[in-house]
C-alpha cells in the first residue's frame, strides 16, 4: 500500500512539473510573439526569426549529441535539403502572364523543360512533407549504413563530414538543376503574398516560434521516460546496453532520422526569412557551428541548445557590425572561454556554480543532501578539530 501511494505521488509530481514547464514555455512563446516585435526593428526582428529557426536544428543536434553521444558534423546536408524543398516550391509560383513557365535561372542555361523531380513541388502538401521526410529519410538511411556496422565515435563524425563534402560538390556543380553555387533566390510570392513584405515575414516569424515550441515538446518527450534513459545509456556505455539485450542500432537510426527531419524544418524556415538557399549551407564550417551552439548553451539541455543558438548568432551579428575587421577574433575568444571556463555550457554553469553564487548573494543556505548529518554536534566537532 505504501509503495502504491509513493508511486501515485511520484506520478502527480511529474504531472505538476510538466504542467508548470508547459506554462513557462507558452509564456515565453507569447512573449516572443507579442512583446519582442514591439522592442525590435523590422531588421532585428528578421534576424530573431532566423536565429529561432536555427534553434530548431540545434535541438536536433542536442538530441543526438547531448543525449545519445553521436557527434554529427554533417547536419548542414539535412538543413540545406529542407531549404531547397521550400525554395523549389516558391520558385514554381510563376505568374501565368510570365513568358516562361520555368524558373528564370534555367532559361539562362538553355533548359527548355522542367526536370521531372521539380514537378511534384507544384504541390504545397507534397512540399511540406518533403521538407521533413527527405532529410529524415536520408538521415535514417545514412544512419542505418553507419550504425549497422557499429561505427561510432570519431569515425562516425568523419563519415558525416565526408558526406557533407559529397553533397556540397554535387549541388555546387548542378547549374542547370539548382543554379549551382548561386543557389535558389529572388523569391517573389507564396500563396499570393509577397515573400519579402513585412507582413509575410512576420507571419514566418510566428510560424517559426510555433514550430520551435513543437520541436522542443517532441525532444522533451523523447528524452524523458524510458526512451530517454535508453538514449543516455547508449551515450554512456553502448556495449553494456547490448549486453543487457537491447540492440542500439534501431534506436540510433530513429533518433538520427528525427534529428535530420528537425534540421530540414530549420532549413525551410531559415530560407523563408533569408530569401536564399545555396550549397554554402552544406559546407563543413556551418555544420561545426551548429555543434558549437549546443556546446555553448549546454549539452543534454534542450533549453541550452536554444539559448546557445540565440546567443552565439546574435553575438556573431553584433560583433560583425561593430568590428567588421576583427570580429572573428572575438568569436574565437568566446569559444575558448566556453571550453576553458564553461565546459558544461551556460546552462551547466547556472545549474552548478551559478546556483551557488545566487545562494551566496541572497544569503540562503545551501541545501544539503543529508541535513541531519550537518546538524549533528559530533560531526560539527570533528570538522572543527579534524578538518572537513
């Protein structure tokens, strides 16, 4: 009976914690939707929308690296594929009065008929699915080939990096199909509205926040409960997980596919707000930047992934404006600072050292694990006379 009561109390406590967390997330989302636009100019608001879109891919990186221990250096592939999918749909929104029914760059290269794989992107439902499914399926297939052969650690990172080089060179050389190194740009209309108008961009901003909230909820759900504990177990000791009877391959493929799908979503919303997608998003440096965002915010902390993406990218934007010649030195110094003094990221510091500093500043005592021992006079006597 006592055990049942304890279980019920634990369940009630978990429910209350989830309700409080959901309320906090909703409040933050409403703050970004209603208050932030009043505080920022259109230019800064557009930047905020872009960085919130990048926070979605940061969640995916944290899901596979922070919780599962898979350091991917190739998420630029999935990010860019999602961007190309939405860009292809927009490029096909050609007015009937136009002289050519082809995207303008194809005419420059002598293309007279729309390639077969472009035609499904006339449909928005297909495009919406493609933004998620194409990166997700590709990530799943790539993950299956790698994880089936029990490749992990630095070799996994090298293979994802090699895949990035392959896709970058492929898209970079496809002038007739994807406009090569210039990528897809000069977006005009979507659903009859001008893509670059302030109203349309604000709509993209709101949609980005909504998708980010759902992405956070998905990752929070995946990383809690038994599935989340299994991911952490794979990260900490995969061999022991195999010994207990689990096959980590399927779980790693699944979580890698979900991470790739989140990267595709991120790429689509980032493309809508920047107005361009090109093979440059597939370069290795950009994929490494994604990892840095998570490291700065704090591994295995979903809030840290979002915070890291916002902090690093805003710092990058502001420093490049104030110090256009030397801002890269500041960026490098920021990363060195995090590695040397904040190895667990911002959130990790707040949970440990930051909490202690707050208690000291407010005069609150530190909560001890065994308060009865702290109050025991014999223990106090031994500390004074024999040392801690």
